[in-house]
């Protein structure tokens, strides 16, 4: 009798370890111990998730979900959205999210530390928008994007990956997204620099004052312009009115406090400039479909 091989060759062992690592990345590993990670979303990776969906969790890093095929479901801070591929989803550090693929889901997951590409504007703008989803062109997905991801995966798979090279490749991908997204606020160079500069100044002032019970007039006055003009700039650059952006910033903070603090609904509302609990509850329910108390009660333990 011939003896059976006791263990697979080195290459097969490497493949097994890679599959395990990829599964951990997709299934919600919360911490990244290197500046950058990339993995391909394949059917071998998603099949276990169809049986055991990922539980909501938060990361200590930024994440790009690049969905080239399928229509997975994505939850951010317990808000559900069915994604239409091809699309890129940005998930900011600290956001509570979960990703549930369907049988056709394919693509990539890129995770990186915020300081890895500090010039990226995604993190800054994520504080003023419930989500940053960028629809993609099918041709771009099958050519440029695919090539960039393949090169990054190849470099990342080296025994000693060159993170400087990976940084440049990721920066190139993000720059391409900014150009193709048609979202003026993400672009680094535009013909409307003055308008974008005004909008960014508004966001900076808002970040220091959003907890105050102030409306659009307050911010227009700070910028020495009319409320109408500020609204026109806001809608042109960000696609939302000033009031909508103020409310979004308050409610992002409200969800964070409901998730992470023991403060009462009244205390949270008051801290965010809502002097009456009933008004805070009404605004919160209008935007989320739930009252603050209902939102808090649905939350399981999150790590």
C-alpha cells in the first residue's frame, strides 16, 4: 500500500490560509493590524455568509466595498439599503455596519487606516451624509478598476508588501472615484473652486456649532451671505439643502449617542439643540422610520 500524503504541499497550505484570511475579512474582522488590506469577494467567500450572515459591528479603519456583481444588502447604523451593482460603498471608521451578500455578489473589499491616505476627503464628508455610495460604470469596473485591484492584491500578497506602492495605488483609485462620481464636493480641482470653498467653510462652522439650536440663517450670516445663496451652493455641491445637512449632522450624532451612551432620549435631544423631546422624536422618526427609543431597543451588543 502506498502511504497517503500527510499534509498538502506548501502552495496548497498557503491557499488554505489565504481562504481563511479572506473569510475573516469579509465576515467582519473588526481590527486591521496593518495599514492596508484587500481581498476579492468570491462565491467561495460569500457562500458561508448566506448561511451565517455577518452581525452588526464597528471597525477601527476605513472600508471600501467595491460591488461589481449582485445586489447585496448593506446596513449602516441600522439603516438598510439594497445595493445596485456596480457600486462602491465607503464605510467610515467607527460606523456600525453589516454586509449581507446575495448568491451573485462579487467584487472587492479594501480596508485601510485613516492615516494611510490622509488626503482623502471621504472621511470628512461622511459626517454630513448618511452614506457615500458611488455608482460605477460597467466598462470602468471591467477595465481600470479591475486592473487596479488586481495589482493591489498582487502586491499585498507578497511576503513583504510595499505599503508605499499600495498607498499610491489606493490614492489613484480614490482620485478616479472623485473624478467619476460627479460629486463636486469630492473633487480636488474644479472650475467652481470658490463655491466649493464656501461650502467647505459652511461645514467647518457647522461642525463647531451643530449642537446649537440654529438654522440656515445663522450659518449664512456667519459666511456673510444670504440664506438663499448658501442654499443654492449647498444644493449644487452636495445635493442637499442647508437645513437637511444640519439635520443629518445632528442625527448622525444622535444615533452615535443612542448606540454608545447611557443618556436618556431627552438628554440627547437637549444636547443636540432640541429643547423639546417631542420635537426631537418627531424629527428622528421622520428620518429613520423609528423613534429614538425604538432605535435604541433594536440594538444588540456590538463589538
